[in-house]
């Protein structure tokens, strides 16, 4: 392993991603071709993704090496800190120990660059010149825009209309990185025109924006599509979070009794928790994992576990997941990154197997917890992250023993302050 002289001692970016598929007691049900009903083959995915990512999507190898150019970019902000929340513990008067793994230190303020950089790298390595994608609140669009800027790719983003209008800063961020950002639905794609014809005033949804970005990629051989959550290769790339957290807990001799992560598409929850689940499955560890979703978009706690499309128009493969239905349009809650009708197949499967427990959190309770966290620890959590903060705080308040709680702080909320404004 190469250690840069300017790196603080004892901090290393993981050399491999961890793949939970190697340790699951039963395989995750495969994605299906909607036309044939058969499991997807590489040829089905080739118009959208580079071969390296298609292989990762179906891999059951436990450790997959992180290419050195990706690690070099990770080193700009990784390892991210695992911080003991001493002041929050005191404020709560809890006997529990609380640690938070803080992904808000990335250049775009969330965990999303962990996969954006990997995806941009593999596409560039296979000769692709442009990526398309969708984004909700804009964290994913900004993260992919950054990754494309660093790796010399063009990037075109469809942003859910509600967020495009109400949250201009991340669009501006994408533009600074040299990307183009359109409101979705747009007049630029067939899918978008059909949606606007059906409902000219629609506020849009992630599912609609996915349809547009996929269509744009399929129609250009030099362009691929990139998805910021849900797919197996995204869960894989995010595993750097949990691997670092395990190592950092080990450095202080601590073991996690419970891990909380917020869940929209499932990637930060998977990234933090899968390495812990792997240890549970391999070595008989007992860390409990809790996924925290918004009550307004409760795919894990109220959805059904079945095959469904990832988008509104039905252009994507069929994924076995906890879903509210691909035509579900969630209310415009502030946690834009949690407004998705489905959930990652790997996370859905883990919930179905009883490896992860899911809870739903009300928006008002989430913001109250976010404010409590900010006033104790200084960091203003992303609105998405506040769902996990609320669950962790409730657990710490109820604790009667010195248990160890690990909280995934998936991002910071500095660009989401108007959302907080209604609750202060
Ligand atoms: C996008 C986002 C989420 C939700 O996406 P997941 O795939 O569920 O992680 C959560 N937190 C932050 C800060 C985000 O940007």
C-alpha cells in the first residue's frame, strides 16, 4: 500500500470493496428482462453500463480490488472520520456510547462520490465520453458531475422538477463542474414529453427522471447511464464506509451493538452496514442493523416485496425489491434523496432475511433530531441523515446499558438550510 507523506498516520483508504453477496445465506433474486422474464444477461445491460460494472453487478466475489486511480481520488477526503458524539451523549444523559461516521467531508457533502468516482472511472476506461443520470435534491447529480470533471467526462443530468425549482444551488454546483442540468420531466425525451402531456404541472419524481436519463443514454453509443443508488455495484462501492468504520472502532477497542442508517435507495445504509453484516454472518458477530426511512415514502415498512420497475415509464429491468409501485409519486418532502418508490434489491433481500430491521420516521421528528444533533455536535446533518439521527437519539434516550451505537451521517445539510427553516 502506498502512503502519501502528507497523510496522517494510521489512515488508509481500503484496498478492496466488500461484497455482501459472498456471505449471504441465499442469493439476492436476480434482475429480470421485462420482455422475456429471464434473468438479465450482460448484453441487456451493455447499452447502459461498462462491462466492469456489469460484472460487479452479478459478482459473488467477497473482495474486489479498488483501482489505484479511484483510491487516489478517494484520498482527497477518505478515510472519512468516525467521531465520538461526546457532547450529544452528555446532552441526552445516556449511558450509551454514540459514534457517527461522517460522509459530509466529501467535496459535495455526502457519501455519493464513493460510487460516482468508481463509475466514472470504469466508463472512462472503456472509452465512454459522456454519462447521463437523474437526481432528486441534487446530491447525486453534483457528485457525478464532480467525478466526471475529475476524470474528463461530460455529464448531463435530469433533476426532479420540484427540486430544480426549489433548490438551485446544487444545479449551480453541477454547472461549476461543467455539467448540464435539465428539469424533469423535460421536452428533450419521449418519456418526458409523454409525462408532460399527461400532467403538465407534475412536480416530477426520481422514477420519471430515470426514464429520461436512460432514454438519452440508449440513443447515443458514446454515452452511458449512471445510477447513484439501488444497484448491486453501488452497494459494493459504498462498502468503504463500513470497512473504515470497523477499522476505526477497532482502533479504540469498540464493537458496534447497533448501526443506524437512513434509507432512500439503500446505498449509504448498505455501505455502512454490509461490512458489519458480513462479520455477523462469517464470525458470529451480533451487530444489529436498522434502516430508517421517511414515513412519507415507506417502501421497506409499507411496500410489498416483489418485482417492479425502477422507473415510471417501465424502461428499466425488473428488480425484486420492497416497492410502493413504480407509479407512486411521493409527496415533496424535504429529504429529496429519500423520495424513491423502491429500495435496493440487496437491502430489500437483507430485510426479507431478517438481517436488517426497518423503521419509518416522521419528517418533523427527523428535523427535531437534526437540530438537536447540530446544537450538540456542530454539524448540521443532511435532511436525509436526520432520519437515522432521530432513530439513534431515541435508542440512546431509552438505553439502560453502556451499549455502542453507530450512526451513519450520510451528508451535511448546509445546502439544505431552507428545509430546516420551517422547523426552527
Ligand atoms: C442521496 C442521499 C441519501 C439517500 O440515498 P441512499 O442510496 O439511500 O443512501 C441519503 N443521504 C444523503 C446525504 C444523500 O445525499
